[in-house]
């Protein structure tokens, strides 16, 4: 899908200052949407409205959504992309860190969607897309906490889709594999042998490379587009074949 299928719509993308969020915001804007980046430190405007927002704070979320609607008069598309990472097995993080990561990755989606719902219900073709992960469907080493949050995001997506289908709101999620983003670059920088670690990350995806942020953005735009009006409750993998393929 291409062209101006988002013309006349208003989209909110959380965590759109870098990586998948930034690529998504730029793509939606390029296809006609008025886009707002809700981020702790909103940056890289380039025609995108910048709104400071902490998804871990309900008051901040409600104020940010209200600011978008006051500015643009409506809200049609919500991309819940903000999230944080975590490493280690179940012993690696204390209770406080488990609560913190769940609060951002899972309850953050709840807060933003909850604030946006009255406006989405009023939209003629509303869509919510959550950024999930291959970690929701495949067991990855040293990702216990992160995987648990993404498993919750997948289940939450399906529950939201069922709850709001009669409201005319479609809810889907994308499951990226390992994406070439600043966050992954930071992880590689912490590895004992960054080049060996990069080679391993590339090799575990059957296509033999990292996923591009723009490829995930394309999947998000497909799910959010008014042209995808019959697609809801869908989990779309963008993982180079990692989940479903077993190649020799």
C-alpha cells in the first residue's frame, strides 16, 4: 500500500524519536497523516508534532493525548511503540525492575489506549497497532523479563481487538525480530566481541540479516491503513523468517 491512504487522519506514535517509532512516524506523515510523537524526550520533528509524554504516568499521558486532539481536532490512529529493554534470566532483575519494565511496556499501552479511546471511537476508521516482538512467541536466551512483557502485549492486543471491534476500532500488533535500531547498537556495544555478536544476531534470522526499522514501519502502516479495514486481532511477524522457518 502506498500513496496518501492516511490523508486527513491524525496519528499518535509513542516513542517516535528513534528506531521503529521514528521510521513509522515519518512513513505515516509521508502518506498523508498528521503525526504526533509522544516521547519522554521528543526529537527529530521533521514535520511531526513533538509532545512530551511519560507513558508510565497517567496524568502525563492524558495531558499529551488532550494536547494532540486540541491541536488537530481528532485522533484516528494510535501506534503504541514506546518500550524499554531488559536482559538476563529470571534471576537477573529484582522485583523493582520487573515492575518498572512491565509498567512501561504493558501498562504504558493501557494508559495511552485508555486516554485515546473516546477519540478513536469517534473516528470513522480507527486503528491501534502495538509494537510487540518475536520474544512473545519464541524463547530467546537472557530475555526473561523482556519476553514476559511482550507476551503480555500480544495477549493484550487480542483482548483489545475483541473488546473494541464493535466500536469500529481495529487492534493489531507487529512482532519484529532483531531490528537495526539504536537500542540494538547499544547492546552490541556492550558485548565482549561486538562483531561476533552481530554475526550471531544476523545468523539466527533465516534471511541472514537484521530487520530494517523501515520494514517494521511498513508493516505497522499496513495494519493501520484505512485500506486494511477487515484486519483486526492479527499478529504480523516481521522477523526475517525467524519464528516460522527452519532452514539448513
